[in-house]
């Protein structure tokens, strides 16, 4: 794209039309720009348009956004097949010109355009800086020094903002040589100019604040923004370790940091905008001193006392306004870090702990108007923070984390102080419950948040209160309140307490409240009915000593009709139509309760009705997963109890499943195939015509194009192969099935699935049916073995050959393989089967391969020939290794490299339905112990030709395996003679 007057005019018109409120001109303009973007030098032309002062500001801003997005898509085009369409990359000559122009253009732009160009520059920097863009940092520093001389803070902040973006890569990255080379380069060049501008700006802030009137917001805003950016760059450059330059100049940095925490700026703090500006700088300072406290404690300790004191006094004066949350949270995080360090003695002084509790913790734990608003307006976010612990950056949680931090060294003092506070809060509530309900909420929150979890388990404990008596006196009255809608936040807190301490509440006490929990499912508050559902669901998971479930089907079955009715009704509340907590509770109840036909009927109707709704627009993947699991467990448990229900389930489910298949609901296809597999397996042959229609669809190559569908389709195909083996051998279906096997086994990402299909064919079809196809099957497998041998493929092939042998005999195995190529069986045995046998894992697989290998050496004429004695011995050596050594001593898994090309067209992931899973079949139910089978077979074989086999064993088995074999013979009282 040439840069001339016509191009300027054309692009200006296009960007003007992209701002049109009319859809038609807007779409035309977007389409024209999309086409133009494929032409060389398009990005350069747009950048020049952005720099053209004669063009309207709005058009230049639209062009700047387009330029930034153009670079994001094309500077380094994505190789990710999930990213949708791929873009032609920007060529190197154009890249060089863009890099030569962008810094100066950014600095001369208006603030809105500047912010877009700064982001665009960061996109380039992410890929090219510093190695492929060595001129960037010198250019930024030179411009920074020029701007500093004239106190041009628009340019200074543009440069610092850009530096902040490109230095962010030094945070949170693993330490590598390349990272440290880049970091050293940045430190050597930028650390000194950064300190210089930081101190210059500090001096300007001091003189402006000291002047009469203390300086206006307009004057001070760019200065405070500059200091905040310097603090963020400080954080990035110090994140990996303490650089020498910063250690040498720690006094200057820390002196300024402390000043911003202790100085008031009345001219700014009198307005909300000005206060936010100061708070942002203070929060950035708190993050920096927390970083030093965590990573450079020894070097920082000289400054610690004054910072602890400054942060403490700052916290006692920070109001409860949500606009000041970030400052409050970062400040409390700093004190928490100090409390768990060797400098925790700062908290030991007389009166410090009570003051922290009263002045900092309790005020920050109390409910605020913002919390009530979130509770009512966005229940999902409220629960995410409150119940699921994503609230680490909220005042409530971090205040409790501060207490926990202090308690690591002063547990008794903290426990005593907080226990008294809790009693005071409850006494306050008792004097006027309706006015002081927040005090009770605060008391409950403190007990729940300060509970300690046992490592790795779900059990919790607390020293603050006696859980049983607190539950009875404080929580039970709330749960037994007849008004499920009164004081909903207090009800939610009480349900959360019950859920948290469920393991400590005695069964008779908890069980008495079960009808109340069922009642609370009818509460109008989304949080309350979600917490009631979560409480029931978690109670049903409680285990007693020895892992026995505390609440059994006998306990809950009497409540099930009312419980299920209330759960389904709760899904009708506004905004709870896809409430994952309720659906998870439905799933858990169906897993525990006795599923009679009276319960199964309404449940399947309710679940399919919900399924039909979510098919229209799948939004919540967690809810949808629990929904399909609920259907699967209902079908499984109800039909296990009463096989006649299958017809009713099919009548309810088939229309929904057919809708998913017919309308191609991508997200639900894997689920639908798994449910269909479950239904096929529950049927008795012959399979009905409606299923056979699905079988025809299943055999179409189109069905297998999406890799996300493959495991579920294989699962369904296996079900048909097991339940309809005769139908498989009609109308050319077996050829189609083997075509699917061939396609799957040829790819490294689906070869295991291919073997699942093949193994099911071998298990369920007569030898006469499959023998004409065996030559082709071996050809496919040998070709793959030759061209792309992976550990996973080798293990699968050993398992397949073993299964073929136990189902159709050793002679058929040898003959079909040798028919492909003369004597190939012995070659495969020696070079492949023997060395890979020891890699087999899994109880059924281990038994199958050990028994098959034993039968091979004890029954196959090929191996019983005297000439094959060495191969016989090596095979036995491998069998003994497999049976006598633990898995970790014989298996070295090589990491499989994923084949990226296989995922083209990938749209959704396969999620396995636990409750619709395939039962693992044991093809050798008559063999109980493969070790006994081995030595008994060897004893029988050796008795025919005494003296022959001890010599072969002595010559070919490793000494450790000879010893192991002898021990097995002794254990099972068998002799090899």
C-alpha cells in the first residue's frame, strides 16, 4: 500500500465510516479495511495516518486502535489452530519502518492516541525487545531525558507507561539465562534514568504541595501518575532478585516511598479523584515494600520499623469506601508478610494486638453496603468470593489473613482477643437483633474464616469457639427461623458455617436440621438457596472413621420427594435457571438416594426439560456437565434397580439427544454420544431400529472429523459392537468400522482410541467373521510400528496381540501374522513383544498380557521348537520381570509429543461423564492369579520333557529373575523339572 494523498483519503473515509451509527456503512468500511490489511505496508500507512495532524482526532483514534489490533494479529501470526483464521504476517522491511517511527509518533500524539500507540509498542516489544530491537531502549531513554529537561509530563508518562509494559515480562517468569541477560541489559541502561526522573518528580511534588494552596489536581495528577509508573517499573526490575544498583540506592527509594505513606496532600485528598490518585501511588509503594519484605528481608530490615508503623497508621485512617479497597488490601498484605517473618516481634509490644484487632481487622470484616449490593445484584460473584475463596483481594478476607499471620507466632493472644470480640459482637446482636444483625454476621465470618484446614483433607477445626455449642446457640436459631427470606445475609452466613464445620456437627443434630435445609431451597435469595444446596451436597459427602459415609440412602430417602421438588423449583428462580450449586446437589442426591420409579419419573422429566432449554444456548459449562452427569447417574441407578424403566427413559431422552445431533450443538455432542452408549448397553438384543439409525450416522466419516468427539464416538461404537455383533457383520458395516480403526490408529493423538475399537471387534466377533480382515489389520499396525513408534502405541499393540491370542488362540495369531510376511511373527516377538512386555500397567492389562505370553511359550509349536529355545527363554524373562517387579522399577514413560496438526478444526474439549463410563471387562475371568498360572503352566510343560527347561532358564533369565521364578514356584508349590 503506497503512502500518498489517495491512500490518506481512502483510509480516512473508511475509519470515519467505522464510527457510523448505521450498520451498513460501518460493515462496508470494516470489510474494506479487512481486505486492505492483507496488503504490504498497510500497518505503516495506518500509522502515518495516525500521525497526520490535518486528520480529525476521532478518525486518528479509530486508526490507532486498528493499528494496535493489526499488530496483535500479524506481528507474530498465531500458529494456534484454535485462533480461527490465520493472517498474513507483516514483512520485515515494514516492521523495521514501523519500529523506526513509532516512538516519536507516540510521544507527539494526544493522550488518547498515545495510550493506543503505547500498547501497540508493547505488542512489538513483547516479541522483539531487546534482541531484535536494540534501538528501542536508547531511544526511550534519550526522549525521557529531553522530556525531563522541559518537564513535559505528557511525554514522560508516555515513555514510562511504555517501559512499564515492556518490563512486565520480568515478573512471574521462570529464571532462565536468557531472562537474566535481558534483565541485566535493562538494568544497566534504565535503572539510573528511572531513579533520576523519580527524584526529580518527587522534588516537584514537594515544592508544589508546599506552595500556597498545595497545588491543583491538574498540576499534581501527571506528577503522581509518573511516580506510580516509576513504582511499577521498580516492582518489575526488582522482582527476580535485588539488583546491585537498587541496593546501592535503597536509601533514596525508601525515603520517598515512606514519604508517600506518611504525608497528607489536603489539596488532593479533599476530592474523590485526587484521593484515588494518592491511594494508587500508596498501593504501588505497599506492593514494592511487600516485595522487599518477601525477597530481600535482610537488606530491608533497617527500614522495616518505620514502614510497619507508617502502614499501620495509614490503615487505621483508611475509610470503608470501596474506592480505597486496593490501598487497604495491599497495606494489610504488607503487615501479613511482616507477621510471618522473623520480625514478627513488632507485634509483641503491649496493646498492639488488641489495637490491630479493633482498629484494622473488625472494621474491615464488617459487612459494607457494597457487600450487600453484590449479594443482591450478582450472586455468582458473591459466592465466588465468599464460598470459593477467590476473595483474597477483598478487605474481609485479607483482614482475616492478617490475623492468621499474627497467630502463627501469637496464637493464644490472638485467640483470646478474637474470642472476646466475638462475644461482644454476639452480645450487641442480642440487645437489638434487627438493628445489629451485621454484628452477628461479623462474628460468624470471623469463626469460619479463621478455621484451620487439615492438610490434604476437608476437615476443619477452630480454637475460637466450641463448635457444638456455637452451632446450637448461634447458628441453629437462624436455620430454624420460619421466614426463609428474612435477613438473607445472616442465613447465608449460617449455612456457610454449617457447611464448613459439617464434619464436627454430630449426626443427630445435623440430621434434625435436614428439613430446614430443604426449606431454604425455597428462599428467594439466590445466595441462600445456593448455599442450602451446597450444604446438602457437602453433607452427603461426609465420611466417618474408616471412610464410611455418614449419611446413607436410608437416612435421606424419606426426604427425597420434597428435596427433589424444591431443587427443581429453585432452578425456576430468576438468574438461577443455570445454578451449578443446585444441579450439583441434584447429582449428589441421585448418587446417594434409592431411586424408585416414583422418583425417577419426575426427575427424568425435569432434567430433560432443562436439557432442552440449555440446548438453545449453552452458557455455563459447569452447570451443563452436572446436568449430563445427573442424567447419566439417574439412568444407571434407576435401571440397575428396575430394568423396565429403560423404555420410559428412552422416550424422554431420545428427542433431546436427537435435537443435539440434528442441530449440531457442538458443546453437547460428546455428552450425547456417551449417554447413547449408556442406553445401548442397557438394552437387550436385538437393538431397536431407532438405535440402528444412530449406528449408520456413527459409521459416517463426517461424524469423526472433530477430534473432541472421538473418545465419545469410540465409546458409542464399542457399545454397538458389544450389543449388536450380528448387525455389525451386515451391509458392509464391519469394513466401515475397520476403516474408522485405520483412521484413528494412524494418528499419534487418537491411536489409543483406534485400539479400543479394534479390541472390541476382536472380543465380540467370531474368528470366522474377522479372519478375512486380519491381513489388512496387521498391515496397518506394522506400517505404523515402522513409521511412528511411540511407547503408548507399543503398549497398545502388545495388549491387542495378547487379547487376540486369548480369544482366538496362539495358532491363529501366528498364522495371520505370517500370512502378511513369512516368519514375521518371530521377528515381531523378539524385537517388539519381548522388550515391551515389561511396560504394561493396569491390573486387567497386566493379567491379560502375562497370561497370553505364558500361553504362547507353553502352547505354541513355534516356540516349543528346540531351535527357538533362546527366544523362549527371553520371553519368560520378560514375563517374570512383568510379574515380579513393581511398576516404577520397570516402566519409564517417555513424554508423548502432542501432534499439533491433529487438532485442526478443534472446537470443544471432550469431557468424560463419570457416571456413563464403560465398565472395564476382564477377558480372563477364569484366571484368578497370573503368577500361579505361569508356574503351573511351566510345571506342566516341563513334565513332558524333563531336564530341558531348567537349562534354558539358566542360560536366558537374568539372575534376579531366576531367583524370583524360584520363589514363585515355592509359593505355589510347583516344580520346573
